[in-house]
């Protein structure tokens, strides 16, 4: 099969398209014939091996597993003997291993059945970003009807899901984005928008029940300034250091939270079947429409990862086979 691999740590340009063996299927595993996958910030961090924290699991000097790509949508090509929830030919989506390839592995805990009306490309865009937005708002922010919510990074992968999910929960939503994306963010449901090139949302004197930071480019002090005294700040990333990188702000939030009235809640989202099913329900109810910025072929996956690393995508970037 064809697959994108990282032989060593380096920039996205060092990723290679190679011929390799189809993965063998364990007793509890599912082999997926990949139709589409999507790119997440994790992918370029994993390609570079940065921050160094990643290398504790991935390999200190070089990657233990050269495969890359974690969001996947496709059809079940084979199942292990212990798999019960999926069968050959099922259309599925979720989190996998080595999704930038013609075949990838997953398991029952990280997959869901794809609704027939949901395209493979849209399904592939949903797992990591969609679940992060869902869990950030529902579980960490505990957003409910009447809440005011600010989404920093409203035009990005997580942000486009977060704006729509917050609206589905009955919240009033303010999106922070660039000038070119103001009308777009309004079009996906934001009640108000802040152009970060013109105004600093943390100094406008407005406070929100929940602030979800999907960018990681602001200090904890700045973010807290926009949160009501008893409100919640949900942090998905933040920081650029070699050792901890985007995890640093999350660690600071966790360390600070016990000493302040505001609830400072870092989020590491784990994709589950139950959460994927919730996203499907929102989609089928017309409350959630995945936003796809660009699609790339598998042979151009390195370019797709580089495009996401540049940090100015509108919605998600998808790789199709």
C-alpha cells in the first residue's frame, strides 16, 4: 500500500510517500480502507518531534512508528476476532493510526458508523477537532442555554466546530478571528465577532461565562481578563518552547486553577464512539456543518501538513485517497 511516513524528525517537507505493507490486524483491531483523513496540529508536531515531550512516547532520536495521521474515514476492510460492533464493508470514521495511507488501523472505542448522508471528507474532518470542541464546551465549560461564550480562533479547525456547537447548546457566541474571516464566522453562527488585528478581546471590558482558547497565543492573565469571576476558561494549547510547546499554557492553567475563583480547565480530548455519535446527531439535526478549507491528494500530504503548520486555515484540511 501507499503511505506517508516520517523516517526521522524534521519539517513536513521531509515526509515521504512510500510503498509499505498493509498493517496486520490484532484481535481487537479494525483495518480501514481509507477514503479520507484530515490534518491536525498534532501531525506537524509529530513530524518535527517538537516539543521534545512528544519524543517520550514517539521515540527519543527517531520515530518508533513512522506512520502519521490520526483522523480517518473509510470502510472496514478486516476485523480482529474480538470485534463485535463493526463488520466488513461498514462505513466508519474516527481516530486511527497511520491515516495518511491507503489502509489504517483503529478499534471499537475510537470509531463510529458514518451516516450515509455525511461525506467521507466531512467525516474525516470531525474526530479530533470536533470532539475537542464538544468536550471543551460540554464537559469543561459546561455551556448551557443563556451562557455567553467567546471562541478565540473561531475560524480554525476546532473553532468552526466550537462556534456551531456552542450555538446548538443555546449560548450567545463571540468569535475572535482575522479581518478576512469576520463575515465567515458570522455565517456559521457567531452573534458577534472581534477582529484581533483591530481590537484586543481581553481589553474590551467584556466578560464571558466561558472562554475557549483554540489558538494558544495569549497569556493566562490575558485570557482570564475576559472570563467572568465565576466563569470557566478552557485551554486547548499554548506556548512555543522546545520542551513543552503547546502544553505549557495548559500546565500553567492547571497549576493556577486551585488558587482562583475562575475555573481554569486544560483539555486533552480523547476521541470516543459516544462523542462521535453526538457530533453525528448535531450534523443530522442541521446544527453542525464541517468546514473544509482545502483538500489534498495522498501524494501531497506533506504539503497539507505544511499548510496547517502555517496556522491560517479556515476550518479543516483534508487528505483524500
